[in-house]
C-alpha cells in the first residue's frame, strides 16, 4: 500500500468520525478522559461538556472545509488526488490539534495531539471495519471516486 492510498484512508477515517456530529461530542469527552487516565477532569462538568461540544462542532466544520477543498481540487480542477490529499491532511493535522489545544484549554500541545489521535482512532478503526464488512466503502468509492487516490 503506497503512502497516497494510506492518506486517503486516513482522511476517510477522519471524515467518518468528525462528521457524525451529535455522537462525536461524547467521543471527544471519551478521548479526553482516556488521556487523563485515572485523574479527575480539571473542569466543572458543565464547562467540560460545552468545551467538548464546541470541539466536536469545530472539528466537523474543519472537516467540511477539508472535504470542500478535496473535492474542489481533485474533481473540479483535476489535480492528482494523492499529492492533494497528502497536502490537505498535513494542513489539517496541525489545525485540528491546535483547535483542540485552544478549545479544551490544555497546557501542552502534545496532550492535544494525544486527544486528537484517541478521538480519531477509538471510533475510527471500528467504523472502518464495519464499513469493510458491510461493503460501504465500495459503494462510497463508486459514488465519490475523488475521495480515493488512484496512484
């Protein structure tokens, strides 16, 4: 598997997790709690859930912008999918991590990176597996071929 196909699947996982907005509020909270381990959450419960809600909403909005650029550059402008998706993914990562760092009021960027990775991987891997078993990815590939790198 080459790097461009891997990045395509990474983007699919990011899209699948971040765009299920009402559900992913709890996923942000879960990722934050898993990152803390046994320590208590250092915020009031109301503040914590507001921050998780806006974190999920902000990441969903950022993913919609990413999809728009992905579609616009690949399907409309006819640029090669692999390099475009790699560039967009490398722009998305620091933007998403920086947003989580800010919205969750974290002390360290590495903690925000850990929360982001947990947020994507905890539900992302089962979603990819379920999609594989249910043949959803083949249907999506026929409906939106610009999401996958052909190289």
